């Protein structure tokens, strides 16, 4: 549905002849009906990637195709398949109501929309009470919902959502996850960028983590979670006779004592290492109280990739 190949976008650096690589050789492909999440710290290049895909930024080099149509060579035809919510609150006309915005943005796409359809979309987003209020009088979260409503009203096959849950309250953010899953079931393909790890855990099929303009990992979410699940262990030892020095000698650090229990967190690069550690405990007569796999959350995965560039 979307193919980005070797995308490069640089900007002049202030007070220097060098250029800053906002996006540095990024390639990615979105399959039909998948939810693909772009993750990355501030300034990683997510918005630049999304703006390039929707034709708002002309890249220095690289190719972008929407359903096989080049955005650079055949812009109008390619962009007919996508609608977008950009980050920030510049997606709407502030002097118009949500209903008027929907009618206007559908109109410039040459799409007519019935009033009842527009109301239904606003209802789905919990915004029907404010449908005739001027956008500039709405709260930040309501404006975000109105922007999402305009995007949905276009009824395109592909949705690009840059930070869609920014400004939404907890309930709205949870409802938004359900909405995304519903849209996927209706056949939509969704590319979203976010800092909201709960959203990624709840909805994404695949995840690309960006750092400094590059994709450092692109993987199915399930596989990423499995990979990390296999690594983290929490081991509890009985402390009778077991000293801190002994554990340090065995190469184990970061332990914590609580009563007669010593707790250690291990992050292993392979599950095999665990056998060696258990063998060391046996040889040193250290009693194991319990071994548990640690739960992973996306935050951990994210930090691990963005701090070092590799897990
Ligand atoms: N118009 C511009 N002129 C100069 N530099 C820019 C411009 N737009 C973006 N950049 C720079 O490009 C880099 C990538 O920015 P981008 O907005 O794509 O990051 P992001 O991943 O969306 O970050 P965030 O999570 O904060 O939204 C940043 O270093 C940013 O300062
Ligand atoms: Mg951004």
C-alpha cells in the first residue's frame, strides 16, 4: 500500500555549512490492512517521514509509492488514496465548526458527504455535542478529535496519523484504540507515529523504531515482544550464607536484599546463559527461591533500541 525507498531529507544547519539529516535512508513498506507504528524520540524523523509520504515535503532523494503510484511523479493520483492527521493543531479551519470542516475537506477532495454520515463520525469520536461549535473554542483534545473526524470522513484506504492520541484524555485514548482496530477490520491501512506505548502495544501489527533519522529496527510487534520476553528474568535467592561479594564474584550485579530474600534482575542475550547461572548457584550452594520471566512492555524495548542503537 505504501512503499518508501531510500528516503533522504536534509535541512541546512543554522550557522554551519553542514546539513542535518532529518531522514537518513529510510525504507519501509506497509501491507494492506495493517497498522504500522513509527516510534522514536523527539527529532527522530517521524513527522518528516509522514509529511514526505503525503507530499508535503519534497525529499532530497528516494522514492515513495502509494498503491504503486509515485507521489513525486503523479502526486494527485497517489494522494487520492490517503488522508492524514498531522501533529499539532493545524489540520482544521479554526473559524469553522467540526461539521463545516468535514464538509469543506470532503469538498476539496470532490467527495460529497451526507450530514448524517458526518454526525455519525463525530458521534463515534464523542464529539457530537460540539459539532456546531467553532473549532477555536474547542479544547485541545476536542480539536484533535475533530481533525481525526475530518480524516475519517475522507474515507480513504490509507490513513496517516502523526501523534493521533496527543492531547486526548485517558478514556478517549483507550476508545481511540478500539476505533483504530475497527477501521482495520473495515479494511483500512494505517501508518501512525506515536510516543504512546500503550497504543503501540494495543494496536500495532508492525513497529519501526527510528533514531536520528534512521530505522534502527523494523519488526512485527509480537516478535519484538517475544524477543525481549525471552531475556528478562527475575530470580529470587535465599540469602542464608549468600553474600553480595559472592554474587559479584559470579558476575551478577544489581541485586537487592529484602529480609532473607535476594532479588536479581537478569537481562540475558540468550536463554542458554540462564543454565550457566543456575549451575553457578548449584556449585556455590546458593538456594533459588524462584525464577520468573519478567513482563516486557514497549517502553523497555523502545529505550533499549534508542539508547544504544541496538538491543
Ligand atoms: N522545516 C525544518 N527545518 C529545519 N529542520 C527541521 C525542519 N523540520 C524538521 N527539522 C529537523 O529534522 C529532525 C526530524 O524532525 P521530525 O519533526 O521529523 O521529528 P519527529 O520524529 O517527528 O519528532 P517529535 O517526536 O518531536 O515529533 C529534527 O532534528 C528537526 O529539528
Ligand atoms: Mg513529530
